[in-house]
C-alpha cells in the first residue's frame, strides 16, 4: 500500500496495533486481556475498534476459526514513519532538528540513547556522502 494511502491510526487504534505488533496475530480476547492490564476497557469496545480497523485496512481478519484472528497489515516502522512525517510537517514545518530538540526537551535521553543517536547520525552521514 503506498504510504500516501495509509490510514492514520487514532490513539486507541495505535494501542491495539502495539499489542498486535508485540504479540503477533491475536484474537479480540487476547488484545482485550493485554489492554485491560493497563486500563479499564470493555471487550465490546476492543471488538468494535478492531472491526473498524479492519474496514480501514489497518488490520487483516482471519475468519477461518470461530474466534477471528487479527494481524496488523502495516509494519510498526512504517506506521511510525508516517506518524513522524505528519508531525514533522504539521508541527515543526519540516524541521527534523526542531522535532529532535523538542523530543529531547520533553523526555531527556539516557547516555546510551544519545550514543545510539550519534551512531545513527554518523551512519546516515556516510550514506549521504557521494561515492568516490
């Protein structure tokens, strides 16, 4: 599915997608049990969200068993890129620097995370250098 046609999940849909990305294909009961550990949520609410998500193309539903099994149709990384792209353009005028500075100001990174970011930036720079 081209990225421009990907439906943007709501916050509640993202919670369900995170469960599916972590657990893999799951029934509504599985997803509900996982979400209910964090907050009060009804089984029928989770069911309705997952039905809507199937209609939107966010999840695929296997109806071959009595308990339908759902799986995420889009990879976690692809969804995250889409959400960051939307935030980057909408809130930060396309400035990755402003986005990164606000992210770090809102939740300071550990020394290990900063080291990982430096390594990623170095690798990114290497890919952008012209081949000789």
